[in-house]
C-alpha cells in the first residue's frame, strides 16, 4: 500500500517565495547575477563557514559557475547561470551531488516598481521515488521555502544598506 501511495505523489515540485525591496532592480539583480556576492545573503553560506567554494567562467551572467563542498548542512554541488536578462530574470541549473544527487532549476525574477523591486525566487524539479516518499513525512515547501525566505530577507538587508 505504501508503495502505491508514494508512486501516486506528484512527479514534480515547485517552491516559490517573493519579497519587495526598497531598491532599484539593477541593484538587486547584481546580487544574484554574480555568485561572488551570494556569500553576503545566501541562507546556506553561514551553515558552514569552512565550505570550499570555487568559481569558473565569466564573473557574472550566463556561463558563470560556482561549485561548493561543505558539511552535511550544505552538501556538495554546483550551479550554473543559464539565463540572464538584465533586471528581469536569472535562471540557474542546480546540480546537487551530496547528500543526494539531483538536478533542479532555480529562477529569480525581478519586477521593478517605483523605487522598489519585487524579487521572486523559485526552484523546480522532478521527484524521484525516494523524494516522493520523503515528501510524505516532510513538507519540502516549508523546509526549502523557509530557506528562501531567510535568503530574501538577508538580501534585502544587504541591498537596502547599500542604497
């Protein structure tokens, strides 16, 4: 019975969070488009101060790569910017190696308003059998969504302090 319940779970997931910043879109966009700046606001950066990060490709934009290897809280993986439209959208391919292998897509969208910008951070991916079973006991939206909320709040602090 358990196997049937797991098999009937949705094959894909999507986690999305948004926040409005008192800053122009280009200021916020620059924080995401350059992986070197993520250390200031990423919710995972402080979980392992000894994590090893490496960068490859251009300094920012399409083709920029950041790889990381850290403790059990941050794991190991790599992310690559696959789309970068100034002040509108950044698409990222996320490749997780540890603690489990999976590939997801992250996306940041930027909606400028008068003197403000609404940033939406989302992640999508496919759920294999193990991830479907895990989802029966742990609410992945709340778990990952909480990290997104923390990251957006920290980014807001960084961006608004630089105004």
